[in-house]
C-alpha cells in the first residue's frame, strides 16, 4: 500500500469507529499493525487521534 492508501484506510477506520459510537483509539505499531484500544470516554475521538497521528507523519 502507498502512504496515501494507508492514510485513507486509517481515516475510514477512525470514521467508522466514531460512527459506531465505539470508544476506542487506534495504535499503529511499526507502521504495519493496528490495534484497537479502549479509552476513557473523555479522550478525543478516534478520528481526532488518527488525524493527529497523520498530521505528524510525512505522508503523501
């Protein structure tokens, strides 16, 4: 997958998590593995966490 495809996949995953009202986070491990983590309801949405992670990456 290209970095752009990975970004699109993560954004779609985060959106679906939020739409399903699942309180979870996404951890990217080594850029190859994903795990869904339970988080406190006061934490940012999955979409916000993924976007924060993506903003810190140099993907195109």
